[in-house]
């Protein structure tokens, strides 16, 4: 490598770090805007001055000015007449931005990512200690911002795609869930219950049991089921997925973006296989990553590894796992787990989703 190319490489990496830091700071500023109700104020007020936004959101005017200017500079907000004196400038949400930031039902809802990132910043000292000791950082240590952020990010997919496209891609499963006698569904790693509630609403005959290890998540899931009017058909319990038991065979086990977080994935799959009714299936959705490691990786691989080093791996290692996958669960690894658990059928389903790959286990 010549001195010139070495200088180019150093400058390129330095510029990349500055750019990455800029994006991280802007994302954390989005978190401020959501938690403080600043975007919500603009969505209600329309074009508004710093004083109007501050009064509506209940924040100090000087902070409102700085945040509004920063958001306009970053392109999250539009500013009418930016050459006016600061107190006279009006700021507004550009078309489509309110949907991305505030509409919890929209398929484009990405605002929760800011809260998930913010949750990681709160445990950085614990992460440093865990990396040195080989221990972990408990899921609960990341706080409500993480569990609520993940739930809010995934909720639109469950709302719009679970019954509308995912399960319709597996016609025999869709038919069984609609038919009598009522199908029994076990939703493992259910989190705040959005998947369980969506299953119950889409399939009025089905009985759904949601299981998660996090007690706070289960409490919120029960409230969500009651609010949705499906608490008579959806039950939530706190439990270890590897030790789950059932009073009757189940027709379908779903594991949505949770298998890679389990400390004993083979034990879990073996346990649920023992619960399946004749002809029952396990439907797994996990991260859409490549089948093999490559370096450098594409944006999806970078995104998933980023969450893995900061959250998924440390949270799993806090459970004294048999095997800690991290976020990047590749298809060959899942196939190995399925075979070790006794499944004879393993297939990747033809479901188009930019974030998850879907797998069917049976036999």
C-alpha cells in the first residue's frame, strides 16, 4: 500500500466515523422529540413557532428553539422562511414524516428505532463490564424503551401481514386456523403480545397462549389483549420457552424474531415438538441475513450485527445459555437446531419480507 492510498484510507474512515456519529446524534434527537411530545405538537399545530411548540409540549422555549433548528438542519422538519428572526420562524412536519414518526399502525412506522437505540446508551457501562467478564446484560436492564420500541416496530407487520400474507402463504396452516375444532396456537417469545393479539383477531376460532420470560412484557401484553377485546381467547404467561408445557396438543407454534434470543434454542424446539398435535407445525420468523458470513457485509448484515453486539448477545449471555446465537441467525444454523430437536421437515417459506426470513418445521 502506497503512502497516498494509506492516507486515503485514513481519511475515508475518519469521515465515515464523523458521518456515523452525526446520524447517531440525530437519531437520539428523534428520541427526544418523541418522548417530549415535540413531533406530536407539530402534528397537531401544523406550522408553528418555537414558542407555540414549547407551550404545547411543555418544554422550555430555549430548548425548543435548539431542537427545532437541529431538526430542520437534519431534514426531519421543514422551516418556513429560515432567514426570519428565530422567534418568528415556523416549523412543520413535511408530508409523510408524521406517518413514519407517529403512526403506530403504518407499515412505514420507524420512529421506535430511536427509542431502541436510546435504551442501549443506558447500559453501556454494563456492556463494558460484560465484555470483560464474559457475562451478560439482562434484558430488563435495557428498560421499557427497548421492549416497547421492539413491539412498536414489529406491530404494523403483525397488523397488516400476519394473516394477510404470511399465513396465507402456508394454505394448510391458514385453513386449520380458520376451521373447527378451535386451533390451539402457542406464541413463544411474544413480548408485548402484538403477534398473539393479531393471531386471535385474524382467526376468531383460535385459542392463543403467549409465553415470554419478561414479566413486564407479559403484564403489558395482558393489557393489550383486554384493550383489543380478545382476552377471552388469548392467555399470557411468564415462562421459560425451553420448559413450556401444555395441557393439550397445539396445532401451531410461532416464534417471531425470538429464537435467536433464546439461551437453549435446541431445547426449546425439542420441547415444543413434544407439544405438537398430529400434523402440527412450528413457524419461525427471524432476521433476513445471509446464509454465510462475509466481510465486508451488506447493510442488512451491518444492521443486525450492530444490534447483536449491543443487545441480543449480551442479553442472551445473561441467561447462562447452552448456545448464544446473537442476532445473526443464519438458515444453516436453524436447520441444525431443528434436526437436533428431532424435526424431520425444514423449509424456507416463500414469504417476501425485507426484515425477516420465514421457516416451517414439522415432522
